[in-house]
């Protein structure tokens, strides 16, 4: 994949958005992780372009990464064996995905496809697992964000 091209104005506006530490500090998952843990995690992040139409993951596959959306749109969906799909969420700039069960070998619960050319910060799952072991306040942040999301999703 080739990196997307941005204008000078867009590059200046995105400079802060491309900083993994700023992304981490701006999301509820990490509210209860001390600055030391946030910095530790930021050192393990990579910035990646994603092409429209790319399948990010499929239900049942091993979890490889957790993503922060810098630009673009991602569709999280259920798929039936017959090929029917049900969109559960569209993930946009500033959001993180996916949620997955904390287990020895986690797998993706749903499916995800990129809806437009995008840029993400990618964090390897082993780094997320290590963060949770070192700074368990991470789970408190996850819980708060998940309950906020549930109210929005199911309160409709």
C-alpha cells in the first residue's frame, strides 16, 4: 500500500492527530492508565494507510491489532453463512476498535471493512495485553467506554 498524499494545510492539521500519544490520551479506554503506561503504548504504535474496500478482519480470526481511526470510515458488521450482512457500527475519526475478549488467544468477534481510504494508528494485540497486565486501570476505561456505547447503540 502506498501512503496517502496530504496538502500542507492538511498535514499541519493532522500533525497532532498522527501522534500516537495524543490519540491514546484522547480516548476513554486509556483514561485510567497513567502517563507512563500511555507513553509505553505510544512507542509501540505504527501509523498505516488503509485502502477503501480492504477487509481489516473477519470474525474468528486471531486478533492482531487494535486500531485508532485518524481518517476514514470503517464498517463493523455481522455476516451470516448465507452472505447476509448487518451493519452494527461505522467507526470514524477519533474512535478506537475493536473490542475483544481478554483471553489467551483472542479472536475477532465481528467483521470489519474499510469504507473509504483511511489512516489508522495500529497497536499490536500483544502490546495491548501487556498494557492491561501492567496497568489494569485500562479495563476501567474499557468498561466506561463500552457502557457509554451501549447506551447510544441500544437506546435508539
